[in-house]
């Protein structure tokens, strides 16, 4: 009864900390998405979440906003590697929480660029997350997802090759997929879009492409470790002189 009552009360979605909405240590995406789905009025709860996240974001000092942006992006990636499935309730919740945050974040003129250098098991099951789940998750969060393997899959499907043949046919489309990834990085840099790059093959030319743009007002994240508890990332903030 308590949980159902809390979900019907919009005030209870004003959580103590903005990190709480997507905290990967507490499986926040899975738990809260299930709570919203089970509530008597999911839409009113999603509206309350959007309002609460907007208010949290509104009162953040600028340097705190930078910190929140990279923590939320990294928590999303961790969630994407732990969720058992991706369902409509996850999309709705991530849109309401992370999507609202990154919409407000973009209004400040800052952008986030997250480079992930992680391998995935080269099996049909092992590639489910980078090809299907992660693209949907980051789309819901309002972040552009860039992965050359995903573009190679799209190219295959465009000429009638079924997705089930991805591993068998990938080499034919590998370089074209990487070229498309580079083009999208350039386009995002030019248009000031926040994005996530997933590098599966341990090649760093996409990272070089990302770093070739010397724009200011950029928060840059680099992950080289698997997304497990206590794993480390490297973060570069804009120069504090921008605050003057």
C-alpha cells in the first residue's frame, strides 16, 4: 500500500538527490520504471518525474551541473548493461528522468561527449546490447548513440541482409560503418549535440575524431573499464575561466 500511495502523490517524486533517479547502484531505472508501470496513473507520475528533475536541474550551480551530466550518462550505460530486457516502461521512465535532464542541460550551451572503449562477446546474444538495447536507451535519454557496428547492421538491412546474419556479414560493411560513425561525430560536433560513442573493436580513430573538435563548453568522458561497480572513468571539464 505504501509504494502505491507514494506513486500517486506527485510530491514524492521530488527525490533527495538528482542522482537518485538513475543511480545504477540501486537499479533505479529498473525499479522506478516498474513502479510507474504498476501505478494507478502512470502518466501523472511521469509528469511529476519530469517536473521534479527539471526543478533539481534548475537549482544546480554550473560546475555541479557538469558533474551530474557525466554521472547520469555513466549510470545510463551501466543500466544498459544490467537491464534484463528493454521494454516500453523503461523507455518512458528514461525519457522522463534522463531525457528531461539532458534537455535542460542542452539549454545551458554545454555538451557532453562520452567515449566508451568496451568489448562485447561476439555472439548473437552478446551483441544484443550494443546493437539494440543501448541505442534505444540513449535515444530515450536524448543522447545521440554512435556505434560503427550499429551502422554496419543498418547498411546490411538496407540491402536485404537479415540481422541474424550480422556476425557472418559484418566484415563486408565494417569500414563503411566506421565512416558513417565518423561523419556523425563531425555532424554532432558542428551542431553542438551531446553524444555517446561505443567502440567495440578497440580502435581509437573514432576517439581521435571526437577530440579533433576543440570547441569549448564540452564535458568529455572516457571509459576503458567494464561498467561494473567501482570501475573508473576519466572526465575532462571545461576550463573554470568560462565561469567568469
